[in-house]
């Protein structure tokens, strides 16, 4: 082991990256942004009935703990000294996923309701009835929180829990209930839980609850009254880069917990989109595009949401972003594998799609539980259009991959319309970007250069940068980690691009409103 005075790898910053399908813990060398070691483990999704998606909060916690322990063991094997070398820890997390727990026992009062869960559609209908003048305007609260009324956001999930789970309602009444998104649950437990754990969230996560005023960065009385949520169950809102507390968990004991960002905002930071007009897309279970609008909040009139990107310190100005979310990206490949047995796994999708010369005029809208931006239609359902007797497996797999690219085009068009500054290039990250063919199609279908960095762990990197910055070990504004990227240039004509996009729009028309009762 290295002596206490020297650090074999220099200062290390840890990042807890808790996603929908897996959690991991990575150790980065500060400012160089190189991964020294990491450990990752898959997470279970629980689907009690159609449209319901849950996770066990204790399982999330134990998987995170296991990833930390394994990574620290690897560091020791490499000759590092965890207590000496690690200077700060950051957290990044799947957003909107909602957890409620008992402040005295620390036990969850219900499973975590995951972001893509659709059970709250009826709750949204009830809330729309409360909009003044019976307009049922889903954008009624948007001026305050930047978000439309949708099953997606945390306050709606929290309302469902209070209305439908007696245990939660009782805990709220007795003052024993704590609410949080996954970052809050992890930070509370890491800093001691029932034994003095900090009950905090950061502005990027709080801006997804529908309870925070997007201008003041504080909980808003009007919003809390609308959702009938008491203040005392809510975590304190802090900046994305400051020391929230010291970690009590033995493997990282007394190391400052100093950075927190929702996963998509974290990828924006990790991709160094730190100036206005830069954008990134992350391709995971869903696909998320964020466009940095600087310190000005831009209201969207084209179906996007305004969100807080980050606030680098308690005294810093918040930086905002326009965001477009695609509910189903990588999840469509899981569906082709598990439900149709068309592929053995996501990695096989590229080979399968290349079995055919073109898309065979087949279009696939994977709206399994509605469409997010820019349509916001919870009643849309999936369709595969253009099937003929010549349609093969490869056409359907290719259509699933192209569906992600077309949905990115939908969002980029909306971003260009809202911001008035057309994007010059798109930075990409996430699991699906390993598919080189799909990245070429993405460039073709948006008509822009697509840049894929050599280093794709940008989500984890963003939280590490925020944490390192808080303890003075990472000058994120002046130290560039922009590694050489692979650039995909559009290779089809504008005419072909427009024709194919028109066909996609025809498929969308068939998908929207499908689940409306006739």
C-alpha cells in the first residue's frame, strides 16, 4: 500500500452512478478524468402490473454499497490507499424515481416508483380537474416549474403514494415520512440515515419534482398547495457542487459527499457542454437531449421542458437547459429480445440491422406507454408500419434503431425552434452509442455531425467534476477533458432525409391517441 504521504494516482474523486438498469461506482483521477477502477452491478425492475415499474429501495442501496466496496478493494489491489487518495464523492442518479421512507426506522414505506411508471395517469386526470376555469391545461404549472403535468414527474408519483398507500398517508400525518428522489435516498443513508443523515437534494433533481420554483430554486407555495404536499417531508434544496456532509459508510468513512446531479444534467457537465448553445444526447433505457441555455431560462413552445442544468456552488448562478426526453430507446431492443426473440441481446442489434440493405420502408414507433417530448401523449401506443411479405427480421431491428434517431430529430427540431440558434453538432454518450452503424444513421437523419467521445462514461464523470470542484481539486471551467471524438458526418441527401422523416411522421400519426376509448 502507498505510504500516507504519497498518492499513487494523485487525488481521486469517486462517482456513484445509480441508473435505471444498473448502479456503479467509479474512481476518477481528478482533472485528468481517467478511470482508475470501477465496479458495476445490474438492478432489478419490478412490474406488478401493466404500466407499473418499481424498484426495491433497499436493493438499490445494497447494490450501491457493494459497488463501492468492490471498487475500493480494486484500488487497494492497485496499490492505492482509499482514505488518503479519495478526496470527494459525487452522486448521479436516475431522475424522477420517487421514494418515501420512515424517518425513525429508515425503512421504505413502499417500493420506489420508477420514472417511466404510468400508474399515475389517473392522478394526472384528477389534477387536471383542479386547473382553474376547467381548462384542463396540462401546461398550467409550467410558468412556475418548467414542466407539463405528466405521469413522469415526482410530485404526481408522491400524490399517488399518499392517496393509495395507507402506510404512506399515516406516516405523512404523524410527521414520520421523508420523500426523496434516488439521490436523496442515497445521500441520507450514506451520511448516517436515522443517525443524523442529511436530507438533501440538488437543484437539478429538485427541478424534476414539479414542486420547486424554477426561478427562485425554492419550494413554491402554489405548487405545494396544488399537489397538497407538506413541506416537512421534502429534502432541503442545495447547489450541485458543495459539501453536503461526511460519509459514514465504512468503505468511504469521513470522505466529503460533495457533488450531486441528475443523470442527464451530469452527462451535460461530463460532455463539457458548459456554455450556452451546446447540446448532448444520452442513449440509455430512454434517450435524453439537453441544450445548455446559459443563465437564461427559455420557455418552450414546442413541447420541450425547461430544467435546471446545474448550479456550481451555493453562490453561483443557476445554469438552465431545454430538455427533450424519449421514453423508449435501448428499452426497445430489450423488447425485441425478450418479447419477440428477434435478437439475443442489444449487442446483436447492429449485426441484425445490417442483414438488410435498407429499412424496407418499415417504421417502428415504440410508444409502449405513451410518447414524451415533443408530443406528451400518454395515450399513444406502439406501432410498426409498412410491413409487407418481404419484411424480414433485419428490417424490424433496423426500424427500432432508426426510431431512436427519428425521435432525436423530433426533439432537435423543437430545440432549434425554441432557442432560435440552430445546433451545429451533437455530442453523444450512453450504451447505445457503441453501435457505430446507428450513430452514422443518427448523423444522416439529423443532418449534423455527431461526436462520440472515446470516453463514454460521461454521466459518472459529471458528478465527479462537481464533487472535485467543491473541494478545490477540479477546475472544471479551465481544465478540458475533451478527448478525441469519433465524428460521424451526414452521408445522405437532404431530400432523402426529408422523405424518410415524413414517413416517420405518418407512423407517429397512427400511434398518437391509440389508447383513447372510442
